[in-house]
C-alpha cells in the first residue's frame, strides 16, 4: 500500500494546528518529538505538517476511521432471521 505524501493529503503547518489543540507551537513540536502527537504528522524536509483529516478526528469533528484509510466506516450489515438465511431480513413483530 502506497503511503500518501504531504502533496497528496491536505495538511497544515504545526503553527496553524497547535491552537486547535489549545497548546503552543513548542509544546506541539515536543509532543511530536516524543511520539505523543494527538494526530498524524508528516515530516516534509525539515518541516513538520499536520494531516487535516487526522486532526479533525482527534478533535472529535469526524467519526473515527476503522479501516486505516481516510474513508468513513462501512455501514452495519442487515440483520438476518433465526434460520440464518442472510438474504431474508428480519420482519418487525407488531
């Protein structure tokens, strides 16, 4: 699987993202250096940039991703009846 680069994913500089998390630039850089960044970061040369989609998830603005990609989680499968037949749906009992 190819790992997207900073050119292929929306990113922002640490200077922009740090206030989103309520910390200073220095604190955010320290967290990155210690491996405790609250979201995904990319090192582009000597710069550190924050992946916007990851920051939105960390801030609770988007639902968490369960498949490792920047896609929404798959919907729940339809329920099956007692016979185990996956093609027939459960009918509501009134």
